[in-house]
C-alpha cells in the first residue's frame, strides 16, 4: 500500500457482509471489509489484506 495516500471515497457492496470497494484515488478498485465485535461495533478494517484496528476513544 502506498504511503501518504489521500482520503478516498468508499462504496458499500451489496450483501449481508460488511464489504466495501474504494471508488476513487490511488487505491481505486481495492476491496476490503469491516470487522465487528460481538456487540456490532466496528473494531477493524481490512484493506488489501492489511488490518487497521480502531483506536480506543480514550487514546484519541
């Protein structure tokens, strides 16, 4: 994944999963998905095989 990518728009894909596709920018066409905890909150994003974990609110 290139360093310093500009923010880009995502499109949610149909179905019962939490899959998305990048629709603009340097990563256009990359697919990914959201990971959720037992309560349904998003805890991580997988983009291009790399997992980005959510930073707890207490650390922001």
